[in-house]
C-alpha cells in the first residue's frame, strides 16, 4: 500500500464546520527528507482559490500539524490516519479516513478522503464502516462536493 500521507486527496466528507462555507477542498502531502511532511490544503471560497500551508511532524499516534502562514504559525493540530485503502485501480475507490483533535479554532472531527473528487458508493461505505469500527461514527459528516 502507498503511504497514505503522500500525494493529493480530495476531502469528500467532513465533520469540520470550516468546510460549510467553502468548496472543493483538497489536501496534498509531500514527504520531506527530514521526515516532516509538507501539507497544502486548497479550497474555493467566494469564487477564489485559497491555500493553507503547514508542516506535519510524525508523532507516536499520528501527526502534529503547524501552520506556516500568518496566524496559522501559532496553531497546531494533532491528527491521524484511522484507515485507508489504496488497492483499487479506480481513484474513486481509493479512500482514507482521518481524525483530528480539538484545537483553539476547530472541534475534534473526522474527514473522508478520496483520490478522486467523486467517491464511489463502495468506497464511501467502506470509509464510513471504518469510522464506525474506530468508534468515530458519532461525528456528523457533511458532503464537501462543490
């Protein structure tokens, strides 16, 4: 399996209220030689493309994100990959589930990622089952499709 923290993922569902007024969220992970991961989140708000940059540092249970821009430099967030499946040939069937801890600005929550903008029904069901198996099904998910 490919390292789930590598490449570009579309955020197809999320419990994070941040995405309610934004569309087309995606995150790209670029592993760096020093072990950190460059984390670039893109989305559209008000018809304009937006970018949030940060570094992820591996921890015992996952990652700690720290922003690289303005106020985000003061912000950290702990998160982890709960489950993933990249064995399918079709990008719409490749998925990952991430969970993040509460921060000063966001509640604890979960995201469902897919390698394609539109996740297949089979992949969505598998990701949702992974959330339930991890005891995280109580987080209400909203579709983030544009």
